[in-house]
């Protein structure tokens, strides 16, 4: 778009023309990242708003399910259920291998070691 200014034009008239045209251009050229439609952005997209509400409802269902049936915490290092990895006694040793951890946990969980 080019504006040729011939003679004296009030600044307000120029602003009104540019503003109106700019809005028109934006509405005709801007594309929504979510649905690909023209004339709106993702924040104004009906599909995005619906999907956002569906995700929110799904998260609420998950939270409710977890509250009803809490799963026991377990350590991902030694696979015991009474502590997390941050509190695992094997974490303090940087030289321990995974096979050593498995051997130790097998020994700890074996019936022969239950009286210790």
C-alpha cells in the first residue's frame, strides 16, 4: 500500500486511513497457528479454546483419580517403595554400578535376609 500525499492533508485523516487499512490487511492476512484459519490469532481461536478446556477437564479427572487411588512412592534407583531416589542410600555412592545395585537389592529382598 502506498500513500501519495499531494498537497496538505490533515494528520488525523492519514492516521484514520492507515489504521483502517492496517486492520483490514491484518484481518485478511493473519493466520491462526492452531487451525490455520485467517482473521484471528491462536488466543481467539475457537478450536484452541475448546481444546484448552478439554485438557483442563482431563487434568482435573487425572488429579481426582490420583487422589482416590494414590500409588505408593518408589525409588527409581533401587526400586524400593519406602523412599524416593533423592533419599536412596545408593545415590551417595558415585562409584556403584547398576549391576551392584541390583545385587544389593536382591540380597535385601531375599527371604534369608528378612531377620536382619
